[in-house]
């Protein structure tokens, strides 16, 4: 039921006519629906149910599909109106999950209603708005294939005809399997708490599973970034995306699904662009473009090709030994290299970190993204002037092997130009995004590739104590420690790490100092 239809429904007729029509519907609808056993199935649990409540459940079969019918629920009372529409498949497992999802989306409206009733009970003279709050739940349904449907629910709360809140959720319904999955199930979103995952040949460890999730997330974000630039202009990108969208789950509210793929719509404040003029920015990604982010089960569902070795960067052993740590000390001193990726960040992150490093007489290496340096050259200059090292982390954070050697070299060269322009000199080495590289890519780039020996997982946990414990429990002479200077929690963790390393007699040096470059 569209917004336009709703306005005609509630504004185009007077309340007297509304009640008359509603009573007629109830007289017929209650008899029919009672026979079908559906009355009350969606009734929300309000703390104080109004006396004048009308509830109608009705079904229409003119949706063009034999797989489902459309259910409409109308409820109106002294202090609210509510209209919900949803598909009904007459399959218990599917309909129960849809009902549960509707209840979750309705909860925010129920809370507002309960607050209003409490206000009236506390103050009997409190004015009651002539225009009652209105809750509307609509849906769109798309056939993904012959068996799977994608249902996008959108809930809207109106106060005095003004949209006060909007939320959405996508469910994937498999009619043949009689199952319902959240949209997140399409993607590789395992984390380190998962149990080991059995494969045909061996067992995937928790660490490898976590890496799959991280790579899947980054691959999806890269695809979104590229689509934004392609469809809306090169300077349009998600604002501080690695901080705002650290997991695929955080992107889900912006997604809708269709047979061709997924569309994402962002508000203007979620986009960083000096030329941003639109209220919203939408990008569309085909299933083929999303292939590297989708798990094996749904890849088969969607009839997508298996990943080639070049694209399957998270799967299988690499045919080389990457640089992950420095050589052992020969003079009795313990040395480590603190490294920070994806910046430079702002004053509350990178700026605060620089002060901490100075207090500890510590040096660090910052692997910067060329496009972020272009956006924030002043912070790059501050890092350089403080005596820290800047490394190259590419332009736009792509999966370098997927670009091919020439494309990877171009990404690094573009970032190099941005860094050189900001600080007056280039870099000695690079860190490939996600740690993904090949010998061919290394040769094309012509710089040493530096990975890490300790991955703090700061991007995922966003917990200072957890990040600190990861370092404290593992750190040894020669370690290269991976963190990101765009998360406030990482900076909090760095304070603990610096104190601890100092207390244990570690010297904190740059990567070039550690490696002898």
C-alpha cells in the first residue's frame, strides 16, 4: 500500500466514514478471518489497549503469483492508526518468520504508543494531538530465482503527517525448502567465535574463517565505493567507511534485493564529497560484481561461477612467503614496529595518537590510502614532520590481485603521487589491502610488500582491552603489529600498548628501521 494510497485512505474520507467502512469490513472480515484462524495473529502487545480498537485481516490473491497472498492488517484507536501489508505463503515456517520480523519492526511504534499512554495517565489534562501517530509497514517482493523470493520490508512512523522514523529489513524466502534467511546469510560473515568449519579436504580454522569474513566485507565495500564513483562522480565515496561500516551487517539496512543483484541507498551525510548535492545516493551491484563477497551456498543458489584463483583471494594457500616480521635483534634490544592502516584519520584518532607516540619517544609506520591523503593532506604532513614513516596502502583500498599486475601498479602509483604531493617525498614499501598480493603484483609495483605478524583485529572488535590483550599475549622481538588509526578504540588501545611495551623494554621503530631498508 503506497503513501499516496494511505493519504487518500485517511485524509480523503472523514473519520465518521472511516468508522462506518471499518465496521462493515469487520462484520464480514471477522467472520471470514475467524474461519481462517488469522484474527489476532499480528496484534501488537500494547501496554494499554485503547477501547476503540478495530482490527481487520484480509487477503487478496491479485498479486500475480501463486506462491503467496497479500495480507493487510488495519488497526485504529484513540491515539494511533496502523496499517501493515505483508505476503503470506501459507507455509508455517515461512509465515511465522515473517510475523516475527513484522513484530520487530513494529516494536518502535509500540514503544512510542506506550509512552503516549503513560503520559496521558500521568497528566489527564495533557493535550492529545488531533492528528494521531500513524504506523505504516509496506513491502516489495522480488523473485531471485524460481524458488527464492527477496522481501524488503519498510516501516514508517508519521507524527503530524511528518515522517519521524524509517527502517527496513530484507528476508530471503525459499519456497521449495520452506525456509527463511536474513540477507546477511548471503555473505561470508563468519567471525572468530565460530567453530571450525569442515571442508572437503581439511578444516578451516577460526583464524581463516575470520579472514574470509574480513575479506568479504572489504570486497563488498570496495564494490560499493567503485560504484559510487562510477555512477555519481569520482569524488563521491562513503564517508570514513571503514569506521562507519566495519561489518557487512552494518550495510544491510541500506540494501534492497532484486533478480539482478543488490541496490544500496545512502543519505547525503553518509557520503563524503565536496560536490554532493543529492539527498540520496543509490548504487546497483550485480550478483556477478558481488561474487567475491558471497558464500559458497548462495553462490550455487544464484548460479554464479566459482571464483577463479586470482579473485578467490581468501581461499587456498599462497605460493610465496610474505614479509610478516623483522629479523631477530643482534644487539640484545627488543624491537617492534607499530603500523597503522587506512588513514590518515582525524584529530580524535591520528592526532591523538601522535601525541601519545611523542610522549613515549616511539616511532610508527602509517600505511596511508592515497585518496584519504588527498582529502586530508594536513594530517599526513603532521605524521611526516613528527618523524614517523609513511607507507603506501593503495588508492581506494582495492584487492590488488583482482586488478592484475598493471592495475595494481596503477593504484599504488596514484597513491604514491598523492603522498608525495602532501609530504614532499615518496614511500619505500607498500602494504597490500587485506594482505593480498602475488609475486607478479610485487614485481609490477617494484616495492617490498609488508604484512604483519600480529593482527589485533581492532577493526572488528572495536574494543581497546581486547586489542591490547592481543598484543600483550603475543608480542616478541621483531613483530610487526597491525592496527588502524581511524578508530577511537584503537587509539585507546595504543595508550595501553605503549605503556606495556615501554615497561617490557621494547623499542618502537619504523618498518624501514626494523627491516633495514
